[in-house]
C-alpha cells in the first residue's frame, strides 16, 4: 500500500524548500538590479553617500553581502541535501526575512529612509527568530554560522539606517550627530560583549569588528574624533574577544579529560 501521509510530507517539504529558493532568488535579483541598472537612478551606495553620515562603514565593508548570500545559499542547500530538519519556524523565519530584505531595497532605492527603518527592524526581528529557531534544532554550529553573520550585519545596518534618517530627513546638527554616533558605537560594542558572554558567538563579534573598523576608515577624512573612538572600541572588542577565545581553549582540555574519566 502507498503511504499517502509520507508522500504528503515529502511534497510539503519540497514545496517549502522551493519557495525558500524563490524568495532567496528574488532578494538576490533586487540586490543586483539596485547596483547594475540601478533602480531609480542611483546605486545603494550612491544614495548612502549623498549625505555625510558618521555611523557608516567605508564602501569596501559592504562586500560582506557577498559572504552573507553565499553562506545563505549553502544553508539552503543543506535542506535540499537533507543535512538538517526544516522546521516550520525556520521556513517562515527565512521567508519573512527575505521579504523584508527585498522590501528594504525598494524603499531605500525610492528614497523612503523612514519606511526603510521600519522594514529593516522587521528584518532584524525575523533574523532573531530565525537564529533562535536554528538553535532549537540542536544542529551543528556550522548551520548557525550563516544566520549569525546575517544577523550581526543587519543589526549594524539598522543603526546605520537610523543615522542616515536623522541626517537626511530630520537634518540633525553635526554636533548632535556625533553624540548619536558615539552612542551607537558604544551600543554595538555592548551587544558584542553580550554575544561573547551569553552566546559564545564569534561570528557576530567578527562582523562587529569588521563594521567598527570600517566606520573608523570612513571617518578618517570626515571626523577624526569619531574615527579615534571607533578605532579604540574596535581594539577593545578585539582584545576582549581574544580573551574569551583563550578562556574557551583552556576549558576544552578540562572538559575532554572529565569525559575520559567518566568513560573509565
């Protein structure tokens, strides 16, 4: 006899994976069009450079999107190869994040920075949900890596988007923009400490270091004080990260020896 329940389950899985690939493809296409055509006349970077925003990394830093999309493709591939279980939360979390990413590109390209803040917050929340859902599967850390990089970058991009809105729409005075930038830089480092202490997530911290150093480079020719603070915070976060890594390496031999004693 034919197991219709099993066949239905297989069909649902294939349908969901197909939808995830399609959502990913649309996001990639819109990102490409925003640069190649570009959508509405200016590239994403050109729109960003229309105003002097302190909390913005140097242009080369945005190359991280290539790493993010490659990592996400490999993450999707793991479901096709049945390397990990596709839960309902992972499915919806990815679809919503892809939709939010695509909408953000459109609102940004058509100069709606205020709306783009709301959309990028939706993207951030969906990635937090996706991160938690991935943790709940209990799968290898390698499958958490793409989501971690994505989440880390979008959290920085959210602050950058807010900074852009304050300058472009609100017209904030440079002095007060400097204060907001210092707050955002400090917040990034504090979140980085949290990712180290509570999550032991080196990927998120690595993204923060990449972004902070990029902000330092960006501000060298704009605001030397912000540049110095960004560099100092980059060094601080790097030193603390190295400290946590050394501590983690020291604990490993002790944990392995305890396991050996239990076996004996």
